[in-house]
C-alpha cells in the first residue's frame, strides 16, 4: 500500500475529516435513524474524497460537505418515494407555520420552568414535525453555528429565505414545546 | 430603535447576523427595556438549551469507518 500522500491531499483530508461529528448530528436529525445517518455520512465522504481533484483550497469545505449530505439524503428519499407528496397534515403544519407569533407569551419564571422541563425527545419530536427546509435551517444555524450566507449555500436558497425559515422555525418549536408541556403537565 | 424594530431583529441578533452598529443599538435598548429583554432572554436561552440537547458526536466505529475509507480512497 502506498502510504505517501501529497501535502495538498493531506490538507484536504484533514480539513474534511474535522466535520464528521457535525455531519453525523445533521444526518441523524434528517434521517432519525442511527444506521441511516452513518450510511449518509459515509456516502458524503465517499463523494467528497472522489471530488478531491475538483476541490479548490479556500472553498468553504464545511458548507460543501453539508450540502453533499443534504442532497444525498433528499435524493435517497426521492428515489425511495417515501415522501412522494405532502400529506394534508403536513400542509396544515406549513400553514400553521406562517401564522405563528414570534414567541410564546412567557414571563421569566415560567420560561425557566419551561426550559428546565425540556427533554431531548421533546425537542427531537418537535424538530421532526418541522418541514425539512425549516428543520435544516434551524439545525444549521442553532446547532452547527453556520452563518446565514453559508446556510443559503447549503440549501441553495436566498439569504432572505434562510432568515425567514429560521425565525419561523424557532418560533414554531418554542410554541409547540410550550403547548406540549401545558397539555401534558410534565413535572 | 423602537420595541417593534428590536423584536423584528431579535432572531438575527441572536444569530450574530446584524451589523456592529445595530448590535450596539439593540444591546443598549435591551439594557433599558425589560419587556424586550425578557423576549431576548427567552429566545436566546431556548436556542442554547436546544443546542445542548440536540448536539451529538459520531460513534467511534463511524470514525473508524471514515478513516478506512480515507485510506482505501488513497490507493485507488
């Protein structure tokens, strides 16, 4: 085996490999399945490594990798036709998204209680009820710390669309989680 | 800036997506306005909590899989 590699290749590998944890976290939120998330990350790296010769140093490798992962996920879903058309329920959710207030009406103390009672499964359930394009915008911004410009490049949409999806996505999550807590009265 | 203008920009402020001048104006307003400050605290604490709860690392065997892939791709 030839273990000697060029310094450019090494730089490229070191650059892309550091985003593995973030890619896995994003893949897991998209697919909701550990095995599928791992396959998605592997597929992303296979594509990235094959594209090494087209890669130019200075490119935003992180945004590029996340875009590959998302496109891979969407292609697999399209091919499997798991989500061929939007259901009536999903359409209603999207309409609801357009009409929600900025944040739920909480004072300081109820807010602390609300945050204290939040559980991983609640957040994941709430995220999974967001349409993919809203979920991706919120995760890329709030979990991965991408700028709006980077998110626009990952999602291939204008920055104004990213901004709107983040505002509405966050507000929807807050409202949904708050209402679940009120409804189920978690102590 | 009015309260309505601040509320419009709160999400972008939390995302660090406002200009330095706007960030300073918002910061000053939040120090003087308890209602806007409450809205800011609610949103920023929610985002922080969500990040804490959702963030996960890849399992060790996935790191191994990707390292094997990297080595295999070099000898193609």
